[in-house]
C-alpha cells in the first residue's frame, strides 16, 4: 500500500545553521508491510533551501498502536482511540467495514488492488490536510473523529462516514469515473442495502440516509449548479424508478471496455453512464435533468479552453468574454485569481471572474474595444 506522511517535531524555521535535531513520524504500511522512506529537504524538494544531513535512521514498532484485522480490512488504532471506541465498538466497526468492502464489490463488480486487504490509519502528531485521503492505507484525521469514536462506534448499526467515503474512492475505476465524488452513489447503495446508520446531516438509517444528499445538494439544485453531489441526488431519483440492478449492469459495462473504447472525457463518460442506465432499465435516465441542468453539466465536465490572447481576437469579432481572455495582471485578496462559475443570489454565472477583496484584473485591450459591460454580486453564502 501507499500513503504520505510528514515527520513531526520539525525544528522551527531558521535562517542559520542548527544542530542535530531528532524528528519522528508514525506510519502504517497497509497490508503488504512495505514503506518507502524518502529523506529530503522540504516537500518534494520544494519550500526550503540549504543543505540537510540525516543520520541514525531507524524503524521501530509503535507500541501505542494496535492492529485489528478482518477478512477484507485492517484498522490500525492508537490506545486512546480504542479507549474512546471501546473494544466492542472496534469489533462492530471492523465487521461493518468488512461488509462495506463486499457491498462496494457487489454494486460495481470491481475489486481494488487485486483483492488485497484494505486498511486505515489516523496518524498522530501532524495534520494530514483533510478529513481523509483514499488509498491503502486510508488516512484519516485522528482529532476530527474523536466524537465519532466515542459516541457512535459502539452502536452496531453505525458505519463510519470516513470509511464509507474513502473506501468508495478505492472502488473507483478510471473507465467510469467522471467525477471522484460521484463515488458516493456507492455509499448510498451500501447504506440502503445494509440498513446502516450515519450521523452526518442528522442521524438516519438505511433508505433514510439519502437525506444526506438531499441536504447537501439543496442549495446547488436551487440555482441549477448540477455538480457531483447533485448528480448523486439525481441518480437516486433514477434508483427510485428502476432499483439498483441497472446500476450494477452499468458499472459492469464500463469494466468490459478496452482502453480504446473508454470514453475520453468526463462529459463523454457522463453521457455513456446515463445512456446505459436508460438501456438497462427501460427508463429515460435523462428525464431527471432539465435542459438547463445539462447545459451546466456540459460546462462542468466539458474541455476548458485556454484563455485567448486579447491581441489574437479576430478584428471582426463584436464581443469577447473577459472570463475567456488572458489577463495581463491579476491579484486577489484570498486564494488565486481564477475564472469559473459562481452563484450570486439565485443566479448562476458560468463565465465569472473570481474577485475576493482586494482584487484587480488588468487587460491590455490595445484601444480596439469601445464598450464594457458586466454584472457583479457577492458569492452565495457570503456576506462580504
């Protein structure tokens, strides 16, 4: 298996030499018992300058971590995590994640990693930069899930959201993946067919867990931003009409494709997905989308053209979108300058320019243009 870890107890940033300083990192190897140890200055050689020396490199067992092994899954847990969850809670969770592995194979017909055991580890001493990362081992945030361990793991009907989501990524296949987070359709299948409960967006169980996608897609549905969460919601509407069998057949159809026959773009995969659902179910899967929905999805998944140079716009062009034109200079007060789609109020704008205050975009128009028009607004969900 693979994973990424950063050493803890790094020395403070310094501009001068410093003496030998011990550093350490906790890691798990996945089921293969293998780890590649990379010694470098900075992350992948970036972010730091100078010369660094390493010595006394050792690998020792972590006596604070215990390994729990099921048929398909391995949990590596610290003693304090075990105390929070209780050993009975760990037993429940391991049994459920083992069953989760079976559920994902059941709907997709796919087996990740040639059937090797999957695993998970929440490293202490440093943050992983997210709630979790797919892979083997799955990395998950130790601090973020303390409440889950304490309050939910000892309930046999509960299956931890972190494993539901990240293991679903491990069951993704490039033939069908038009968006990584469409993986949660598999999650909905497992929750419904295994009658499991989750705590996100209200404690729900079995078929009622679809409330999660209803809640999370509501705002975007209202403005027509049919992103991957809305697409999961729309596919659950299809499931209401046809059941799960057409989905199983659709996943398996993608697995049969030779490399040359795999749809080339996310939009192409999205189209084939819904065409096959329609074919296998006898129901028009496209009927859950409006014309405007599909316009957005085409934009969302379609190839993005590089912004064109202002000087290369044809002389007979009557107008040009600045959001499709290269800027000569740009700066924003937060994150990076970018084009994209943004919602403001109840409207969705596909050709938008991101402008967190203070921001400025400059364009060299060469005196060729005579009129400028635009609309502006606060990004939805923000007050300033």
